[in-house]
C-alpha cells in the first residue's frame, strides 16, 4: 500500500495577501513524475477547483462550475503548485491539495486571507 504523508494541523500554512495581488500555493513536490494525480480543493466543503493527471498528459482541468475562480487559476506542470491571480476577498479560506502516486500520497492545507 502507498505511504501517506499528512501535513496535519501543525503543517498548515497561513498566508495573508493584499486584494489584487497574485499568490502561489506551493506543494512539497520538487518534480512531478508520470503517475501522479494532483487535486486542489477550496473551502470547508472541499469544492474541486483544479485537477491534473500527469499520466494522461492531458492539460489541467479547472472546475468551471464555480465562477469564483474563472480564468484566474494556473497549475504548475512541474510541481503541482497553484497560482491564483487577480485575487478577491472571496478567495479567502481553506485550500487543500492531495498529490497521489503509486508510491505515496501527500496532503497539504493552506489558510489564505485576502484583505
């Protein structure tokens, strides 16, 4: 079975950003390999906002059902980090990333405040 690295409460990252400024949610991964799946979620309800399956070599999917982030998300193909541009106060909240491969699963959480 794959190993699990859970960032847990102690590893939660807190960020404060000025409205309008871009920010990057960085993963702990230096380089993605061919079998990884990256899933980014937002809010307490864990709404899917971005997903990338490295193995399929398809472009990242951004969830367009949530108009909040339309055309403002960019996923880094090498690290899985997520950039959010043209920030708004409604972007404040909990962000979670899960990176899975056949070797391990990594979780990371971020609390972002836009002021």
